[in-house]
C-alpha cells in the first residue's frame, strides 16, 4: 500500500446522519370514532349554514328597510313640489277677481304651474285621438258606430293618459269606433 492509501484507511470514518423520515401509518378508526368525526363535521357545516342563513335574513331586512326609506324620500320629494301648487291654488281660491278675464288669467297661471310641476317629474300627458285602440295605453269606456271611420279607432278622449318617464302611469279613457253596419228596415208582412 502506498502512503496515500494508508492515510485514507487510517482516517477516522465520518458518519453522516441521514434524517429519519417518519412515515405515519394511517390510523385505523373504529366505526364509533368515524361516526363521531362525521358528527362533528356535520355540526360544523350546520353551524356555518345557520350563520349564512342569519346573514341572508339580515341582508333581506336591510334591503326592505332601505326600500321603505327610499320610497318615503321619493314621496317626500313629490309632495314638497306639489305643496307649492296647493299653495297657489288656495291663494287663487281666496282672491277676489273683479272680472272674468282676471279669473281666467289666474286659472292659466295655475295651469302653467301644474304643467311645470309635471315636467319636473318627467310626467307626460298623451291624447290618443285618431289613433288605433291599444289596450296597453287606452281604456275603452264605450264603442260607437261611425260611418267612414275604421273600426278600433279612437273617436273621443274622455280622460287623457299619462306616462311617467315613458312608462304608463294612467291609461287614457276613450271612446272607440266599431264597424258600421247599415240598418235595414224589416218590412212587415
């Protein structure tokens, strides 16, 4: 042996510690232990479900409360605008008009005020005279026979209809034409 080999052989051996990996052996649960674990899991899910149901119920109540408050605010805004109209009408009612012309001027002023009020709320009046009857926008009060007029044509408007922001607020009350039938006299025998 040469000296190098001798040095290698004589050198103390170094032991390397390898980390011991612990392998967990799967626990074998008895049926009672398994049932208890499943019961605990069911209880956790049940508790989570109950919390979620309570949260949803609180959310629904908050939405309902907010909706009621918004409706009340909207009503308040409309009524506050309408109070000015009521005040003007009361003042006109109390006034002494010396003649018919000043009375008509007062009524005209109230009409302008009401028209401005309706415009501020985006309320549009519609008069369907001469249009074809449409049950979505018109309420037929009666029908009449008119010669030379197409059936289902609106011949008279009893009460105008109104739309709020393009949606029907009140249908127009109308008189509608029906087909004209010539009445033939029946001659007696």
